[in-house]
C-alpha cells in the first residue's frame, strides 16, 4: 500500500488479551501522525464514556482494567465509507439469512 493512498483505518482499544473494548474508524492516508492523533482521540473519549456509564472500566470478556489496555491503529481493506457500507450491508444480509434457517 502506498503511504499516500487513502484507506479506512480502524483504531482499537485492546485489552492485554487482545479483546477489542472500543473502536473507531477514519479515512486517512496512513501518516503516522494522523494515526497517533486518532489513537489519542479515542483514548481521550474513554473517561467520558465511563463517567456516563456508557462503557465499563474493564474488558467484558476477561475483566482486564482499561488502564492496562493499549491502542492499535491499522488500515482496513476498504478505501471509502461506501466500500465499508456495502460490506456491512452484505454481512447483515448473511446474518439475517443464517438466523432464518
């Protein structure tokens, strides 16, 4: 992937076991500074979400504390929000179809 190529990136808050506690996405060019800012932005939202009781201060699977979590940023295979939307709608259709059987 070209460093200047636009992609949809995923920013994840991961517990030490690798469970995703919270994630966000953005369209970017892969610049390290943009990735750092995205991770810091997500990290900065966590205390507010915990205070509002919209996020538990631990991993719901292994109960690791949020203070022990790390942030990871990486590109997805998608280039645009339209690509993401198409994939999500296809997955939703497949889930509905499987649930009906």
